[in-house]
């Protein structure tokens, strides 16, 4: 079903936005810290037209589902909540949004920690900007998208995903200071490419565990008398915190330092070591890994040609990212999937996306 078949007319405009993979700087964004995401080739496309009956109508090709908004005081669930959230945050900012027909299709893997929700939000906001000629820039798009996620999808997220989807590209890494929104576009590490493998384990507990970690970090910052954990650079200071706050804070402080080291310029080998250290910290101090992710990361880390590997995104399941030698991605990916299968799991190569069809 295309837009025409669903809504009986042609769309007036369309816009796309990519998913993202975070290379380093995990669970730092809501601590005002530093992140290093890049985008993935998969994206979400949104087509828009005006609705003739004073109601919003949203259709998802992926779910083959249509949702009509009969009562704007009732937030819809699922994919429609993100679109509805974007419309609502714009209205609250003073823009008048007419009733719309919205058609969505996406190649961004869902539930893998690659920000399919940010891609949908940014694509929707880009589409609305085009359709209505709204005077909003790419940073504002990311900020509106984050508000939609927090208030309408219920995840107390930071701003990394939406900034990456709105401002990054697949050829570069985006260094972002999430407090000041200062950013720097950096080249990908030399002679390396990015491999993303889904663990096959869905991200259960992702939103409750995520909100809980965030609350723990806020409590740690309060106890230390700082605005956010980003303000702690001396790891000694956190020693006086009770557990588990001490471990949570140690992850954030060391993770920020790892990102800042990359900013100084590092080799692919060093970048990989920092990714490995990040995974250990997410597993032991932040406790957001699961056995399948640890297994996958261990297999990757001991494979020749892999500079480093770690879980990516919020954790609790989802995908791992590895930095691998450029010309070896395909053979490494095939080898890893085989070994992962022997360990009792079924993985899937998500990036490079050419692996989707021929690696398994
Ligand atoms: C999710 C959130 C981001 C970030 C990551 C963890 O993707 O949406 O804001 O906190 O988890 O780094």
C-alpha cells in the first residue's frame, strides 16, 4: 500500500532521516556529557498531505496499520505516538498544524538500539518544516524531537539520538557536547569501518531500566553538589558515594574521559581499546549489558581485524558495534555469526547494510 492507496490522493511532500549508531559515550548525554555517534545507511521516510476531515490519519507501512486521531487529548500508542508527539510539541511552541495524512516507511531496525524512534521524529519534523515552511533549524528539530520522545513516548532520553539523526552523516563521527550543543564533525577512524550486529535479544526493561539509571545519576550528582555528573572530572571524588551510585558515576566519568581522548586524535587501535573499556564499564559499573551482548562482544574482541567492540545504545539487549579493518568486514561478520550461533544465539548483521541479504 502506498500513500495514494491509503489516502486516495498524492502526498504533498516527503522527508527522510537516518538511524544512528553510537561509537562511544554511552549513557552520558543525560548527564550533560560527551557522545560520538554516526548515522547508519538505513532511514525512515515520511510522506505528508493535508487531511480533509479535521482528523490526523497516520499509516505505517512496516506495521500495515492505520491510526486515526479522534481525540487529541488522548496520546496514541506505538508508531503513532511519535508522529503525534511531534505535532503536539510544535503546537505547544506556537505553530499551527493542520490535520494531516502521514505515511511512514522505515528500513531502520526497530528495537536494536539504532534510534528508529529518533529517525521517525526527525523525519516527521523535517516533513512538517517543508510542508508548512516552518522557520526551525536542524538543532531545533532535534530539540523538538527529544521533547516528543520524552513527553509522548515516555522515555526520559538525552539529546544524542535526535541530534545524530538531524545533524550527522554516515561518513563522519559527530562529537557532541550535550550541555552546550557544541559539536565537531570528525572523520571515521583510519582504515576502519563500522560493523553493527544485532544480538537477537530484544531490549526488555529498556525504558524502566533506563529511567532508573537516569534517576541514579541525578541522585549521585545531587549528593556531590554538582549540576550533572559531567561536572566531575576527578574520579577520586566519587569514591565517597554509596553503591550503586558510585559505580554508576564511575561509568559516566570514565566514559566522558574516553570520548575526550578521542577528540585529541587517536589511532584506530586506540579507538578500539576505548570501545572495549566502554563495554566493560557498561557491563560492570552501569550494569546495562545482558549475557548475549557480552558473548557477542567477547567473540568480536578476540577476532583478528577487530579493533574494538561494545554494546551500543541503551543496552538491556539490542545491538553491538565494532570497529573493524576496512577490507575485512564481510569475512569477520560471517565468522562472528557462525561462532555466535554455536554459542546458542542468532545474530544479524545490520551494518554494513549489504550484509542484510547475504551474510547468513
Ligand atoms: C538511548 C537514549 C539516548 C542515550 C542512549 C544511551 O538511545 O535515547 O539519549 O541516553 O540511550 O547512551
